[in-house]
C-alpha cells in the first residue's frame, strides 16, 4: 500500500427541496489508498450508489470536499471533470452498459478513442490484450449484443481498465450474473488489482463477493459505519 | 473528430430502415425544391420567349427634331414650323453604329430598319398596315420570320413583300400575286407577295408587312439612314446593362425592352416569389423532419449517451456526433433528391423546344447545387437542437434508465 488515492470528507448529498428533500449522504468521510481493493457494503438506500457516483465525478455533493490525486474535484467544471474521469477513473455497472451497436473491441477502446479522437493501432492492440486476458479472445469482433451476460460484464471490466485508471468504481458488478460468472469476474478484478495496483471500490450486497476484498466499508444511513 | 464521424455513421447504419425513410423524406423535399426551380424558371423563360423573344431587346429610334422656331430680337416667337405628318426622323449615321453595336458583348443580332405606315390595296380592298423594311439576309434577326413562314419564303428582295396570314386572307392574296402599297410619305409601289407568315400575334399577322430595306427607302423617301435599329441579346435579362453600355458607346438613346414592361416584370416577380415560398416550405419540411427524427434518436439513445459521458466523452463530442448525423442525412438526401430531380427532368424538352400545352420544365434551372447546399445547412441547423439535448443528458439518470 502507498499513500492516499482519494480523500472524501464530510460528504452531504440531498435530493429535492423543502419538505420533499431527502438527505442520502449525511457527512460521509472516506479515504482510499492506492492499490486497495475494497468492498462497499450496506442495505439498499444506504447511499452506496450515490457515493460511487460522487467519487466518479458524475455528480457533485451538496457539500463536503473530495480530493483525488491531489486534485480538488468539487471545484472543477464539466469539461475538466470529464477529462479527469476519462483518464483516471473506470466504471463497471451492474448492467454492463455496453454500446449495443459496437463490437466487443470497439466498446473496450471507447475511452481511449474518445480521448484521442480516433481509434489508434496501439489502442486496438491494448483492447485485444485486455479482452484476451478476460478470456474473450474468440469474441473480440463480436457485436456486443451477441455476448452472454458474463461475457458482457468482462468486456465492461476491460473497458474500465482501458486507459489504465488509478481507480475503478464497480456498482454491483456481479449482481446480474450467475455464481460461476460472478466468480470469474471477481477473479479478474483481483488479478488486475494484484498485478497492476489498480484501486477497486466495489459496491455489493453479496457477503461472499465482499469477502474477496481485503477491506470492507459498511455504509449505513448516509455515513460510514464500519 | 474522426471518431465522432464513425459513431455518427454507425448510428445511421444501425437503424437502416429509419435512416432510409429519413433520407427519402429529405430527398423528396429536395426533389420538390428542384422541380419547383425548374418549373418556375422554365415558366419565366417560356413567358419571356413568348412575349419578348420576338421583339427587339434594345431599340434605338431616331429622335424627332424639335419644331423650328423663328424668334425676333425681342424674344417674340414669330413663326413655328410644325412637324409634318409625313416627315420621318432618321438615324443618319446608322451604318457607322451598326458594326460597333454588333461588337458589344451579349449582342447577337443588329437589325437596321425603316418603318412606317401605309395602305395596302388589292382591287377594292384596302388595309392599313405597318411597314418594316429590313436588310435582306437579316429578316429573322429579331422576329423569327423564317420559323413562322406558312407559305413561300421570308427572303426579301426588291419589289417583294412578306405579310401575315390574316392579312393575306383578308385581301384574298396568294403567293405570286401583286398588291399596291402606298406609304405615309405618299409614295406608291406595286409589290409581289413572296411569303406568308403566321406568328400567333394577331396585330402582326393582320397588319404587319415586311419589305426589303431598299424598297422601304423608296416608299418612305429616305435615301440614307434608317428610322430605328433593333438589337437582340443572347440574354434578355442583361438588356438594361447592355442598353447603358450602348448609350455610353454611341450616345444614342438605346431603350431596353424592360422600359414599359413593368406589368410583365411584376408578373414574373410575383411568380418568382411564389416559387420562393414553395421552396422555403420544402426546406422547412426537411428541417422539421430531420429535427424530429434526430430528437427521437436522442431520446432512444439516452442511456448510450450517458455511458459515453461517463466514459469521458465531452459535451462537444456528443454534439458533434448528432450534428454529423444531420450533415450526413442532409448530404445523402440532398444528393439523392438532386439526382432524382435531374433524372425526372431529363425527358422534358429543352427550353429552346418549349411548346404550348406542355410543362415548361427547364432542366438547366434546377438549382441543384443550391438545393444540396441549403439542405445540408438546413439539416445541420435541424440537428443542433437534438444535439444540444443529447449533450445535456445527465449520465447518472441516463445510465439508471
């Protein structure tokens, strides 16, 4: 382990206004160090997804501070945050969220292609390597809609890793998979965390999945409880 | 932005039926635009050729000299020499001016003429006629006399006359028969009918006769000069500018056909305005069609847009993807519509062969380039609203859908 990758302090997030206002995060603070593989546990509505969304710079908190790689991510404008997200943060969603009109390889290299404005040969090579590592060498040029659920999720993991981000945020990445596929995906995540030192924060309800992570962070009622 | 272009192309090819319908809609709009351009332009051409095609585009007439006045040293008018009815103003130096005018760019024919009035007598029948003396060989320089001949020849010579069919019928004249013509100058001459024409212009067919310039000299007692010079242009729309040029060159009072043709010009302008309205409506239809289709596409692809934004696609990138789709739809639809329009206009006769009773569609006035350009611009403008809507998609909400 090395120093802090990110430090979120006293995060508050309120949805709505007035009587209809709902406070989801109530002063949550969290530090993640580089190379950590942490599980984010907690009941539905505890604020896990909201926390991941804020840490992924897709949403701003109502108050609090958030610093990652020494950069204040509360103060940034949309263009700066988008560029930061592209370079430093990867996402894996519960429902894979692949682009349906693209092949597996095209989905994987999207983050690099959108950064460079074109699909370079080096991006294709890395995309192929990642898909091969995910056990999808035979599916590289398959349309994403022709892949199974487990294969789609592995493509999503490869896409999250494409730009070699320091942090990967995974929201229930195995929630939609059978046990065998879920374990395959988690093995891959653990391997990448071990080999490349990529930091993972994985939201899950599954105790067995959480047990595969070296650290468990429990969120309840909008704060870290354990 | 090559990558945005790729995504735009992929989106269009992913929904082939929808894209084909959209392109077809744009193509129909462009087709209508081109068809209307060809029809309005052809109609204007047809009307002009029928009304102005057989008349002089620029006319130079001799100016009547002011009446001579005898004034006393005290300023009193002692006597005025009134204009004689038989006196005719002349362009004495016509021979000098004709080659100069013929060399002016855009001038395709110059016809020096002697014109006047007269009476045509055959037996007991008398008809008042307008006499035009033209140079042999230039009979069809202004009026297409050759094209209107129904009997005989338009070729004029000494002692020959060519007249309209109505007049020939009125006087029961046949080719080769003689007729007596007395001019307003009081000179009479016996002429042989060498040709009969039918121009479709009632006044001309019933009262216009053509003789050679030398015969007209005798009839109107003009040993030199002419009474008018008629000029025909390659493009009658340049008459005003060319008349100014001839005026500057010769100092003569060159009058374009547009002087005194205000009603015709108003009618043509009104027709052109109608065309503009119809073409504008066609363009508006294209814009609405493209905008609505892309808006639907935006809503359908909201989750994908959310993913792209989450993966680091900037708002500008998303805008570019949708604007490029509009551009491609406009370009492909424009080219298709223009091609179909051209093919549809091919079977119609060229403007030189327009006939009454058929649609005067001028294939050369289809405004193909303008139609494609305006369509592309319209499609781009139409895509801006959907593109901005797509760029405003909240990734969190969209991914959660």
